[in-house]
């Protein structure tokens, strides 16, 4: 059936915000490579789906108001009433938005807001994507099937082997459709419906996929890692994430990079094919829920504060990034100082300045930073008891020098045995 729904121009709150890559729960220095500017859009409720448009805009589903919406880089927010919510969105080859809706079917929304519903042939569409054949494809874990929908709405379903239970589905670099399986493998199906050999995954199972031009990216929440897998099954994993990031959603950009949501630390990250990683906090410490890559290298992010923000990274420099700075005092005269120092893919050295004032005066030895493992630490001994010390981490590579903010720790006081009175 077809229903031309009401279109409305919604109010928008748009502000330019400069953000920085911060460690959760700590202050952290932000190198120039970390600064981003974001238009911000506030909604009445949480977003249930998000996808990127070919013009740099993003489309979203807002179940609170029962609308499909579009936000633009210029600050426009447009909403179309659909009286329900959608589980997933994709931009079809016909230029329309296609959605897996709450009733189990598939719907098509034109740019002017006209909605056409297509029953799911008994399936419950959970995720949806656009294939290399120009058709829309959906996965149904409920009925253990993959479905193909032509631009005219003709649906063909392909049952899967028992226990497959397909999850997210994306277009792969080989032109086939790749999808998550309940077993942790990545399944593949050709556009003619032929089921291909799955790509086995060892260790932590992926929780989300993103189809790139030369590989499919994946996020491993349990393994705190992201990675990419090529059409021939070559896997590259990047575990150089901040502790507790727990990446959940991932998106592939046209520039070859990938963006990931790290809800464990209320931030997002961007990773290049060679493993360089930048991370960014969201405004007001809100956890990211969905992320998509824009055609211009930016990212659109939906967060737990019912907002959609557009993040544009400044890649003019790649100075070292310092975060997660901490001190562990051991008695009256010893301390272990820890930090994550991200080398940003360049040869980097680091040391720690310390002293009883912010003039410091003493330094640890200069050590090389592992470009794959960000952990950096130093043991300092022969300190004064019951004394407050200031310290900061300094890291240098070919792009420049990064200095963390000033931190403090206090050594323990010496133990003094209690005195007792003597006499009769």
C-alpha cells in the first residue's frame, strides 16, 4: 500500500563545538590531529537506525516521534511521519531510503516523504543494505533467511542452514553480501542467492560489520579490537584501543578509513588501514549508539543523549596523543607512573617530568614508544615521604611534541610507632 505522509520542517539546534580526544575519567592533552568541529542536532528521543546519504547528509529513524529524518551538513533537519520505527536504513540504488520496519517488512521512503510498504514474505527483516546488483537485501534472524528486494518491491527469500541466524548484512568488496552468523563466523551470499563459504573468525566474535571498497571492517566488543578482512579471508586486527573502549558499531568511509563507536568510554574512534587510531570524546560524555561515515570523510554519530552530531577531524598533524595518565604510589618513596602514548604511526619517544612544583626539575629517562602498544610507564624511586609531587608526560615524534596536563600524587608518610606513658 502507498501512503503519502506529512512532511514537516523541524526546529534545529546547531552549534559549532571544538572537541578533543580525552581519556575517560581523566584530563588529557589533545594534539592538533584530534580537534574536530561538529554541528549538533537534538531530537525528542533515541535514534533506532542511522545511514549516510550520498550528498553528505544522514538519515535516521526516531521511534519516539515515529518519524524518518534527514540531517544535512548545512544544519538542516527534516522529518517525515511514518507512525512507527525502523530497525535499519539504507540508501537504495534508486536514490530512495529503504528501511527494515518494526512490523517485519521493508518500506521505501522517497526524498519527499512518500512511503510504500512491502510485506516481508513471512520474514522479520532485522537489518538491511544495498547490494552491488542494485537491489536491497535484508537479513532475518527470526526466520533464518536472507531476502532480496528489487526497486519495484519484488521480494525473493533465500533460506539459510539451520542455526545460521543472520545478523547485520553489508555489501562486501567482492560484490557479494556478507553477514554475521550466530556462530561468530562471517557468512557470504552471492547476488543470485548462492550461499558461499563462510569466513571463520577466531577468538572474539564480531558484533558489527561495515563494507569498504577493499575489505569489510568489523568490531569486536569482547576483544576490545577492530579489524578488517579482505575478500580472500586475510584478517588484520587492531587492538591498540584504549582500555574499556569495547567497540560496538563500525562504519567504513570512502577514504579507506573506518569509524567505530566506543560506548565503554563515551567516545568514537577512527582507524586507518595501517592501524593509526584517533579517538574523540562526544559532548557531555554521552555514549555513542550508531555511527556512519559521510562521503566527505566526516562521521555522523547518534548518542545516548538523543542527539546526532557530525564530526569532522582535523588531520593537519599527527602529533603523539597522551591519555589515561595515572600514578600508583608504593610506600613512602616509590611511585609507578602510567600513560597511554599513541605514536600515531611515527617513531616516538617519551619521558616524564616530575618535581615538588610545576617547574618539575627531574625527568625519567627517554624511552621509545611501541607504535602498536600504547602502554608507557616509569618507576621513580628515592622520593620524599608525605610529599606531593607534580608530573606530566612528554612525547615527541616528527610532527611535534605533546605534553600532558599537570598531575599530582602524594607519597605515604613514614610510620611512627605510638608512644606509651610509663610509670606507676
